């Protein structure tokens, strides 16, 4: 599609949203609160489609997410808070403001400098010393993503290891402290430190730990389901098999991919 065709389709989407809000009993009843959890679900479905590299599903899930953005904005417009145009306008202004190396005279020739400038501009926008570097990390993120984002933000102001090798030394140190811990509370604390250090090492190694773990989850699920199919073909259930028998099925599943 060319730019005008894209704008035409977006305009049609706004018209459809108007119709749904005026005529559909379910859509009429929705509020920000009622669709909030649905939005979270849509983000997870988009994430899954991206990890699986399922292009048709990515397109579909992006559409679902866009619907939610339009929906929130429609509800806000009805209450005279703001409309979708103002959402776009404020976003454009923020992007221009936070890219002075494109729209201003600041020089940034690498990603690291861009991110550092972005973080400094964000802090300046808040205009208060009470707002720290890590305040922008949402509380509702899962623990692994939250750790990763906090580490990224700390790095953008210079608080970071120089390289992945140094970060790995910290991983080994934390693992040693975990093994030496004696109480349950201390072991939990040290295991948390170990995971945090491992996530940091992954980040500095160019690996997104959340993506890596989710791919591992999908791989485990696929192989385990293959074991179930193999067991069924033998007229057995996994719970009735020995560990050695299940290991043989697992190795077969690994060969399948």
C-alpha cells in the first residue's frame, strides 16, 4: 500500500470503531479497566508470534493490538480527555524531542550514545530529582524482563560492566555464594542474585534472556508432547513408564527437532 492507501485504511478503522461503540452491546459496555487485561493478553500473543517467526500471526496480532489503542482513545474521546489524533501528536513530539541527533544538532553516531541521550532527555522531561533512572521500569513486568530493563537503564548512565567476561565472573561469584548459603532465606536471596547476574551476562553477550527462555519453553513443550505421542503409540502413559524409558522417548524427540 502507498501512504494514502494506508491513511484510508486507518480512517476506515476509526469509522468501524465508531460503529461498534454506537451499535454493539458488548463494545458499548467496555471501559479502560475492562479491556486492560485483554490488552495484556494481546501483547503476549504478539510476543509468541514473533518468537515463532509466524509472520501471518504477527500481522494479525498487531491488528488486535492496534484495535485496543483505537478503543482506548475512542473511550477517552467520549469523555473529552483526548482523541487518537492527540495520541499521535504527543507521540510525534516525543520522538522528535528524543532524537535530537536527527531533528537537532546533537551528534550520535552509535546506538550506545543514542540510548544515553534518550535516558537523559527522559529524566529532564520529568523535571524532578525524585524521579530516578529506574522509575520508568513498569512494576507489572515479569521479573526477568524487569531485571533486564533495569540493567539496560543503569547501563545508559554508565553503571555497567566493561564486557561480558567481567559480568560472567560475577555470575560465578554469585553461584559460589548460593552454594555456601545455609538457611532457606539466604539461599533464596543468593539465588536471586545469581539469576540477576546471569541475566546481566546474557545482556552483555547480546542475548535477550526472556526470548532465550521462551524459545527453550517452546522446545521443551514440543519434545514433551512428542514423548506423549510416542508413549500413546506404545499403549502406555508417561506416568507408567520408568525414567529410563522416558529418557529414550526424549532422545527420539530430540532427533525430530
